[in-house]
């Protein structure tokens, strides 16, 4: 699914306007524990999270995420925004909570890229 479509579904605001949002996203994953992101996510997905610190971008980069959506209208810390722009990772803010946004994206056809660790 194209990130531009995901932003529309999320009623999101692109926080990194100089980064191309016309990219393909293969799936979605939602978490606030970055250890879970590293252990159970899959590459080429969008990360939904309530965390806004720089570690979110570093973790997303290591796990090969294509974009990050901050839930509940959260805004990233200035350093987080700076790192994302340097690394070319789009950041989006959505007014929806994790459960609501996950459901909206799943209904629209974005598959879950969450592993339970038994795969």
C-alpha cells in the first residue's frame, strides 16, 4: 500500500515534508516496546507507536521500517525529527489511538507484519 494512502486513512500529518512519501509499504506493526519491535516485526512495514524519542527512529532503521506513525496526535521530539530527516524515514502524526488506527489500516487492506515469535 502506498504511504500517501496510509496517511489519508490515518488522517495523518506528514512531519517530514522533504522526504518522499510516495513509497510502498508492505505491512504494519504497532508497539511501544522497542525490544518487541526488534524481535517480532518484519521489514518494509510502517511502525505505529506512541513513543516519540530518538530511539524510535534508530530502532525503526535497524528493523528496516519504511515509515513511522505517531498515534494520538503525538509530536516527535526535535532530535527525533532531525534523525528521521537525516535517515530519510517519513514521520506521520495521526489523531487515532493504536487500536483504532490498526483496525482502519487492516480494513483498508494493509496486512499485519507482526510475528508472535513462533514462526
